[in-house]
C-alpha cells in the first residue's frame, strides 16, 4: 500500500516537473521571438538612419554651387563697383529665404534645423548693423554651416561610403549618428523620427 502511495506521489511530481519545464521552454521561445523581432526592427532603423546621413552629405556637396548662387550676404569687396567704396555687409533676406527653401526641398532636414539657419541670418543682420564692416570674411558666414569647418571638405565625398557609423538610439523617435571623416573630423547628427520617417534635426562637430 505504501509503495503504491509513494509511486503515485512520484508520478504526480514528475508530471508537474515536465509541465513546468515545458511552460518555461515556451516562455523562453516566446521571448526569443520578441527579441529577434526587435533586433530586426532596430537593424532596419539603423540602416535607414545611416542612409539618411550619407545621402544628405552627398546631396549637400553636390548642390553647394547651386546653394552658393544665392547672395544671402550683400556688400563687401565682392560687390564693389569700379571707383566706388565697398558697401557694408548686410543680409539679403529675399535671397536667404530662397536658400532656406532649397534646403527644405532636399527632404533631409527638420523645421528645427531650418529655423536655426533663419536665426543665423537674423543674428548676422543685427551684428552688421551694430558693427558696420565691408572687408574680410562676413561675421557668421566665415565657415560652412553643415560641415562646420573653414577647410575644403569636398574630397570627403569619396569617404562617405567607406567610414564606420555608430548609432546611439535614444528612444523610438530620437537617435544620434556619429562618425569621423578623414578631412573634416568627427560629427554627431541628431535625428528625429516624424511620421515614420527619419530627419536630421541637428549637426554638431565633436572634434
């Protein structure tokens, strides 16, 4: 009789152990699938972010001449006529508006970064009025606003597809992409996701 009871108890414990093990395995498999799904999504997102940064740099370098045709800063030695003194620097806001419009058409930038460009024109205009000058590099425009350097950087176009990009995913809608170009140095691009698409929200030099 005792043996039967012991056998029954042992059988019950064995069945419970098997059931618990099976549940644990199912749970583990479920987690693996979820994690795997997340990794795939993150991978796709990462590729999209890197592609955005690469394509913007390529677009900007290729369109520099077009953007440079907008005379956003008037006056200075470039505008001087024969036998006349150079006019003091000033911001031509009509040209500045066309310049910003072209940047917006590129489809890479948020309104935030475009507003920062508008602010740079307003600040320069205020400075020129308070500090009249007509010689030397104009204040606020003595460097490139997107590569953030006074040096020539066009040759870095050859390196854009070769370098490594690091991604710091802040959350589902904010991310940072950092990289180093041989000529221009190290950059950090802050990205923002709007309507399921990534845009560049800020560009910083982190040299």
